[in-house]
C-alpha cells in the first residue's frame, strides 16, 4: 500500500507540470488550421490604423486563385513582403496584400498567419 502511494506521488509530480505547461500554449495547429496568438500579430485595437497605413503606403495587391485564409501558403515568387512598423507592435511576421486583404505572413514558410480585418 505504501509503495502505491509513493508511485502515485511521483507520477503526480511528473505529470502535473507537463499538463500545466501544455495548457499555456495558445499557438499551434487545430483541425488543420494554424492558430496564432494575437500577441504575435496585429492587436485588435491597432488593426484599423494598420490597414490605413497599408493603404497610404500603396502596397501592391497580389492576386491568387485560392481564398485568403489563415494557413494558405503564398508562392515563392511574385509576392513582396514588408516589415511591420514598430508602432503596430513587435511581430516576427511580415505583411502583404493578397486579393485585397492585408495579411501577416511567416517569412520562412510564406504561410498566412493572420488576415488583418
């Protein structure tokens, strides 16, 4: 009986931190779509100003046949990506305009991670 209690205590000590850590993640893949932590993208309150900034900059619109949704991978050539100014938050992503939609893109994979609405 005493051995069972010791084993249970050891298992609880090992499993609890792992379970707590797993619950802290907000980014990852969910049902085939990428979920992005809003802290890494453009914050909700910054989105209208950021869209106005993109219009003022006259960023060219790249047209694709697919719908513009999170998870879409853009082509290697033909699309120009731009740095997000610090005034709209520090982000590892770059932006461009696709089918009239401003999007944030992960530069290494060219995957859309946020459609800025």
